[in-house]
C-alpha cells in the first residue's frame, strides 16, 4: 500500500493518490469514519462493503459517519485518490451530502465535467502501463472537474466553509455571516453531516495521523479533544478499535504485514 503526493495545483482538492496491492490472504480492510471521499479504480479482485453492497470496479465512495469494513475476494489491486470534502460537490455536480455512507459507480456520478469523460478515463486507466500512469489520469480527471470559473467560485465557497469549521462554531457563523441553523443546513447539504459531527470526525482523523509520532494526553489535546478518555470514546465509536490496536496494526502494515487497518499506515505516509 503506497501513498503518492498530489500535483501542487491539486493539493487544495486531494490528499494524494493511493496504490493498493492486497494479497488474497488479506480478507478485509477497515476504514474509520472520514469527512473526505475516495475515487477508486479496482483492477483485480472483488470487494464487498459490509452493510452497503458490492463495490463497483470504478467507484466514488462518499464520506462516512461510522467505521466501514470491506470484504475481499481474491488478491485486490486498486488505485485511487483521497478526495478532500471541498472537492466532492464539484465531482458530483451536486451537494455532496447525498453520498454520505454511500457509494456510486463512476457512470452514476452527476458532475458535468466528470461524467462526460468517465468511460474513456476508465478504459485509459485500465490500459495504462503502470499504477503511476493510472494515478496521473485520475489526477487529470479531478483537475478537469475543479477547473472553470463556475467550479472555481463554488470551490472557493466550499473551501471557506471547511476552514471555518476548523474553529469554534460561533466563530464559523461570524466568518460566514450566517446563523447556526443556516450553518447546519449548509454543512448537512454539502458534507452530509452536522457541523459538530464534521468537526469530531476531522479531529479524529488528525489524531490518527498524529498517532505515528505522538501519544497520550498530548495526542488528544493537539487534535482538539478534551482529554484521553474523550478521544478513546470517539475512537471506539468512529474507528471501531482502541488506539493501541490501531497503531499496532498500522505499524505491522508499514513493515509489509497484512492487516485490515492498512489505511492508517497510508495516512501516516500522508502526514509525513
């Protein structure tokens, strides 16, 4: 499992690319709740998302408010992009909230810039000579979706909303010149979550990424949690495992071992 840094111009829209080559002995993959999305092209193996259904070979996977488990059939080979919350509505051409805890095949994605090219992109990516070339094609598809004056204006508003949600919600309302009720409606429409829920899941992701280097009370405080017990409760609810188990398995993945929690090891690559 390998993370690939995004091109500089796409850093506001994606956290990078991922190459997955999971052996047949690895029966499943486990993801924590996340505010971002994934654009995935699977070249080998079959994958079933528990509680949702089979994963299309070319899929757009939305944000999640709970842990997700994927069952594998055979060795899995896939490439994908980690899509930031700001970019999902631009890919869909519609508010991103409808995709929370859900997935779509590329052919069902409604984005005007994306759906017009998705069939040709899938064929080209499958025929590409290697995974880096496939990721380059996916990056280019994303680039076309976020380009243009209309997408630029909409994207700037979404970026402003995400930045505002990083701080106190009262300050977010002031920054956006909106009421708490309007902020909640906007956040639910675009991201499928209430503002506080979005904040909690984003902070959990920050804590998981920092867990490669930091632990204990420092980890909880740096990520915006009240204390260790607060972080521990949210970890069990939103990641499905205590922190010690997640860290141990991610380190195993980093050494080339097979573990369902390999996405955390990829997140450690992303965070440096």
